[in-house]
C-alpha cells in the first residue's frame, strides 16, 4: 500500500493568534517579539515578510526594514492552548501524529481513504476544522514520505494544499532550489554552487564522484537520495538511548573558574551542534570531571527537552559549580554529555515575559551560529569567553 503522509503547518501561527485576539491587526505588518536592542522576532506576518523580516532576526533590524511594523509581545499561554487544540484536531484523523513544533506536525493518513475520502478531501477537511475552531489557516503538503510532504507544504503556503503523487516525487523536487531541500545547510549549498548545482534536479542527476569528494561519501549519498524523492515514512516517536559527548584534558591542572566555565561553554556548543545535526532533542545533561589526583566524578541533570546550547551550558555550569563546592581542587579534565535523546516534539514554553522565545529562541540562535561557523569557520563567531 502506498503511504500517505501529511505535513500540516499553521500559517504565521503567533501572528494568526494575535489577529484572532485583535482583528484590527488583520492585513497589517505584524511582528511578534521585541523591538528593543535585545528583542528578537518570534514570528512575522506575510505583510512584514515582504520587507525581509523573518523569525530569529533582531528586533532592531526588523524595525529598520519595516518601520511601519506593529510589534506585539507574545502570549505563550494562549499559543499553548491553541497548539493543544490544533494537535487534537489532527489526532481525530489519525492515531499516528508526530508533532514537530507547536504549529506543525506530520500525520500518517495511510489507509484512511474509506473514512475521510481521497487525500486532498481529507486535507481540506482538516483545514476547514482548523479554520472553524481556531479561526486561523493551515497549509498541508501530501506525499509518500515526510520529505515530500514537508516540501509540498512549503510550496502550498499560505493557506493551501499540495498533493505530490509518489511517482512524481522526483519531478516535483527537480525545479526547486537546492536550499529548499530539508537538511541541506548553507555550507553544503555553497559547495554545490561551486559544482554548478543550483536545483534539486541537478543534484539528483550529478555524477556521484565529485559529490563525494566535495561533501564526503555519507553526506553526498544522503543528499542525492533525498534529491530523488526518497525519505522516511516513520512517524513513531522512538527514544534513543545513545549519548553525545565531548571532553577536554588540560595541559596544566587548574582551579581557574573563568577558564573552566569557558571550557564548559565550548564543550556545550560542540555537543549541541552535533545534537542539532541529528535533528533530535535531549533531556539530560551530564558533567564529567577529573581532578589532579585522577579522581573522576560524573553528575547528571534533567532539563526540558531541547537542542539549544544555552540550556546545555547552564545545566553543565551548575553541575560544575556544585562539584567544585563539594571539593575545591585542581581539575585536569572536563567533559559534557547529553542523553535521553528523543525525536523532536513541540515545545509549549515559547516566550519569556519580554515576549522573546526561550527554548525555541535558544534552538534557533544556536542553529544560526552553526550556519555561520559552517560557512566561515569555527572562529567566525563566539557567544562568550572560551577556555584556552
């Protein structure tokens, strides 16, 4: 049986909710987030996006690009309620729903034809229910796997449905830009451009040898398979027991707290970058500490599921401070690890009191740092002092 996967994405979710609460905002350029020096754009309306405003952009830049934009502080409790209702609607159509974030999810609709009709009819039913119950719009992509469904929903935006039959998957992807292929970052795009590859179709048909030399055999093979329309159909959220860790042994034993916290930051960013590349979340942080006399301890802390560097750093720093309070001595090795790694799920604690995303902002900003370092080198950007 051909698999039928939906990717359902609420259009400009935060803005849409704000417009339900205040209809006078309809049709105007709206930015959810702070406009001050430390403010960050959490969501921008399509009217604001025409001026180049996008999520994770500093508020001061958004204000400069779109001076007429109306800035609104977010209401995370309200967004959480809307997200819960949205997911409830999806689960009325299939028991297999994989949330990706508060405003998007995959649904396995395989075998539901007899209940909800053809895929496009079922998609329109979901969109109608979302619009009727939440007063906001949704875009839905339909494909034989998650990759095609995701790209199709991007094409369908805003407020549309796009069906891609399985035998047309490769043809659907072919004319799109390589940047439209999920999992392909800025550095890989730059490398492909040097090879004369700008569309997904060119990537799919390019000789594999040059790709492997430029990108590495594993990455090249994975990208080319996806460019040909192959993707995962597994929507089950399965926890993985593996861990990700990094450690550093110092040339000289030290008690310098500034050095040690700088090293913790470095290690946290290293494991965070690897976690984000795996497209997973972690729920535990572990600190490994070896003293000058080779006594080695390990301490663990549970955190809210996420993939941002700041959360990993704050937890590992607290563990370090506690360990050194219990035994003040020179340190020769530090390690940071993350575990209880799971598939990504929606996070509902999105905004702090200033209207700036917390967990999601940490994730978004950390991903932005990854992109800059991938393109310009590891030393291109730093968020604080680092140990030597």
